[in-house]
């Protein structure tokens, strides 16, 4: 049992190494990346609509006002030039003269007529006449271009207002991730929740490990991304996010944390990015919420406090305890060492079962080919049933736990 217990021994405690890692993704989901030295800036203009939607609100509103103001000024200047070119401004007092636009006596009047034309206000004081073919053509052009400007700018504002970014603000992640045992296996866990009563449809969760690595050829990759399995193979990544859920990454042989012990994890330098996606129930638009965990935000030997209680006819979620954790007995060894220790323990139990059964006084029987005389018989216990083997294995595990607790009054590897 000494070998099995050795895997649970933390050894001498060392303080975690201090580090100042720069976040790749902020806690609120913003990606901490800036695009620099972009020479082909014309590419932003090829997708002008997306560029305007991505602008900050103050710049979007400024562009909105300028688009309409410049359009009105542009067509107002053309209306004034038509009136000036036809001589309408020189025959303002001539009642026999038929101008292009009645009561257009200057640039201000032309500007107001441009606004009335594009916005289809039509006060009736300034009216185009049928004696001005160039004015009729300009009226058609302004009506068409004005409709295009309205469609573009109103559509841009609508998309910007209806973006699901604010919906993602009501999707919360736990402030810490934890590592503890679940069903006898080490698991990395974090919690997600939805503050709204309207739910996220087709919600799914992903997790990525971001850290630097060097290839066999010597290439250095500063931000290498590795997928962390959170149930993609079994469908557990599809969430019914009505109440807060604890997302679990089982540290198995395929996990990048397979050989990471508690001390090795504290010395490591990485970032775990979690991504929650789904459709907003009210609008049907896709929503994405992101967060991240650095090394010092991963608590070894902790478990999340329960936030769900059963009241009179309904379940109540207490978000005051959403980020709270508590310490639990957790081995400080790696998942690989824990699996090897469990395998050695199972092997030890398997081969000790016959002797255990013999100690219990179970009936022995002679082997084949033995004589009938008792002195010529080789005593061997019978093959145990599955219930007997399970009972003995549970007793052995209980004895192993008592041995571990007797060393320092508790299971080694637990923060106190």
C-alpha cells in the first residue's frame, strides 16, 4: 500500500511561481489583440457595412449625421446651380417668368428644398415646375439616392442596435476554475449561468488551452491552441442552460493536463479560454460569450458551492454563491499517477481475494487429481462471486483512505 499512497503524497509544499501573463481573452470576453501595420486598409472599404457596424457608437452616429447632412448639402448645391444657371435668381420679381422651382430665391431655400425632396416632407411652398427638364431628372436621382442612403444607414443602425453583444453580458462564468475528483477521476471544472428568463437556444460550450510550445524542428509557437474536451464525443457540450451548470473536462490520457500534478500546474504558464454559443430566443440571432482563466485562477482541490434549492413548487438559483468554492480532499499527484496507483491497487486487491476468502473460513476443495485422504489434498478457496469481490474491494479502499488520513490528520495534497 506504500506505493499506492505515495501518489497521494504532496511532498514538500512550494509557493507558486509569480507571473504576469498577458491575457489573450479578457474576463469579459474582449480579445486583447490589436491589428497593427495594416497597409491594405482599402479592404475595410470593400465591406463598408461591416466596417460601420464595428465602429464605436460615437463614430457611427457621427457618420450617420454626416451622411444625411452631406447628401442634403450636395443636392441643395445642385438645385441652386440649376436656378442660377437658368437665371431664376435674376427674375425673382418677374411674375411672367417660370422658374425651375417656385420660391427658390437663394442657397438656403435650395438647401431646404433638398431636405423636403429627400425626406418627402413636401410643405408645398417650394414646388418644381414642368418647364425644367433638368430639375425633373435631378428630382428622380435624389429620390433614388435618398432611398439608398436611408436603407443603408437605417439598416446599419438597426443591426448595430440589435447585435447580441448585450445579451452575452447576461451570460456569466465563474471567476475561478477548479480541479477536483469526480467519480474517481481528476476533472477541470468551471461554471456557467444565464441571468435572463429567456433562454439561449442550441447552447454549446467549447474550451481551448492557449500556451506557448516549441516543435521538434525548433519552431516557437507563442499562442498554440489546443482543444479541451468538454463532452463533444458524448454530446455533453450541448447545454440546456436553464440553471447554472458545471462544465467538466475529464483529465484523461488525451488531455494536455494528463501528466500535470498540482505543483506542476502552479508552475505552468497557460490560459484557458471558454466559449459559450447559442441563439437568442427572442431574436434568433447567434450569441457568443467568452471568458478565460489564468494559472492563478485555477484552484486545485476545490469544488463549487451548490446554488440550486427546491422551494415550494419551483427551483431557486442563488447567484450570490455562484462564484463560491470550498476545499475538498483531492490528491496532489497527476491524473496519470492517480490512474497508475488505482491500477496497482486493483491488481493488489484481485490477487489478495483468495487469501481474504480463506481467512473468512470459506470452504476449501481439493484440486483435480488429488487423493481422497486429507493429507494428500491441496486446499484452495473457491472462485468468489461478484458481490463478494465488490465487498472486499470496498473494504480495501476504505482501509487505504484511513491509512492516508492517519498520516497528517487528513488526506495529503489538500489546501487548508
